[in-house]
C-alpha cells in the first residue's frame, strides 16, 4: 500500500512541485505526447518509494514496474528502481514528465538486469539542466512520420531477421559495434531532416556497451542544442535485438512508441539493415505535408521600381516564414509552387535555398539575428512574366487582424 505520509513529505519539494500540476491518469503509451507526459507525471508520483542502500543510506527512488531477471535466485532482493539524486530533488524540473514520456515503452520492460537499470538512471538524471522544449516540439510534429518510417523498415527487415540473430549467436564484432555505436549529427539529420536545426546526435551508454548488451535493452542519450544555444539531452530505451521484441511484443508496438524512441529505433534498424541485410532499407523520415497557403499567411511579390534600390524582405517577414515553415523542404516546395502559379522564374537553386534556410533557422533558434544574405535567399528575387524583377516576402496579419 502506498505510504501517503512519505509521499506527502516529498510533494512540496521543488522537483515534484514543479510538475505535479501536469499529472493526469492515462495511458503511458499514448501516441499523443501531451497525454503521455501527463500519464507519466502521474506514474512518477505513484511510483515514489524510500529505499535503503548497502550502507543503510536512505534515498528517494522511482519503483519500476518490472522485476530483475534472476533465474538462479542469486540476484538483488529489491525491485528495480531509479534513485533520484538529491541535487535533482532540490531543483524544479517541470519538463521531467516529458523526459519520462520520451524514453519510450522500454521504460516498462518486465525483466531487467542491474547494469541496465543503472544505465537508465544515468540516462534520465545525468543530463544538463536545460530546456528540452524545442526537442519536444520537433518530435511531436513529426511523431507520425517517425513511426511510419520505423514501420516501413520493420516490415522489410522482419523477413530477414534470422541473419541478425545468427550474427548475435556467433558474437560478430561488426554487429556488436553497429548495435551499440553512436550516431553523428550528420547521420541523424540524413535520416530525420526535420531535426537538423537542433544538431541532434545519439550516443549509447558507454558503461553498458562494455558489457556486450546488444542482446539486452539499449540505453541511449539523444542530445542537441536548443534555441537558446544550450546543450540538452534526454534518455531513450530501445528493445532487445530479437524478432519477438522488435516485431511482435505489444510492449514495443510502433503505434504506441514515443517519438524519441521511434527515432532511435529507426536509426538503429536502418544501420543494421544497410550493413547486414539486403534490399532497399535506407528510409528517411518524411516531414508532414506542408500547410497550404491560407489568407492568414502567404507569399507575395514586391515589384522592383525603376531608379530605386532592390526591395528586400523585412526581418519580421523572414522570421514569420521560418516559424511557419521550419522544415526546409516544405518551405522550398511552397516557394516553388507559388512561383509556378504566378509564372515567376526563381533566381536561386534548391540546394542554396535549403542551406540558407538551415543556417537562418539555426540563428533564429539561438535568438540571434538572422544574416541578411540568408534572408535574401529564402525570400529571393524572381523574374515574372511581365519581364519585371520581383522580391518575395511573407505576410502574416497582426494580432488585431487575427482576432477579428
């Protein structure tokens, strides 16, 4: 039975007080991040327990739902749990439910080894005290495409998975390296272009890697740089590299996996497929379809006047454009479509546009001034069907106009 007096002493602490308002009963595997995070906030309060270490030291922990895998009966007598560091208890962390929700379904794994639980604790608590809001936003917007890409590769790989299982049994060094190898920002951006502006990278827990844990659950850190220019990271748990865990176990259903775990699982499966399986399995996460132009936000052209300076789009127009279309491919598609509709020839190339968009968005997310050269490329000059030079700009109504 829950020790309510123990919990009552903890709730006023900065750590719990900062997120208890988000706690709501619900599914820990909801495909909606807001609902999922609320359910994990509720779980965190319900899972609170007081533990004693080997030296009789008392500490606060989150009791995991699973048990230790101990067929010989010689392992720990306690339930798997995650000790909450004292330094974290003394600080507010309103985004803690987001961290739990992003870790993925693997956090509910039923059979743990001690090194795995220790690695999960590191991944959850050994992180910078910086906001992950930008990551949450990007992943939430791309959750369905991330799951779709993972589903596509899983369907292709399932029929060949006996190859991977044979390599596991043989102790193949190349497979072990692939299964626990890090992913560079370039690798992540190639697979997941929508996250490129956050400079995302993925690293496997170093101490767990030394234990040859390719046969067990994987524990990773998804790291990047937020809009304020601060480094952040979140933990992610991935399933064992078995056909049952990857393709059949309801716990690891792609439909209910967190967006962060779907990203890491996709990266891992893509690498294993490229190196050890046959067929075309180098999938890329496609961004959601761009929002169609609407009266509340549209591209328009300004005609260059004889004897006057070439028109330039304002910084405000550039910022509005980047905020409305943060995915470079979507922004380029919109610009191409608008130019074709008005019979305007663009003066820039696709590659140049994508590079300028990426650079401008990086500055914007760091709250720095966007370079004028980049603005002049993402909102470029054109040549219309009346032989006139025109400049593209982006219009969005004022708050007063939107309220009408």
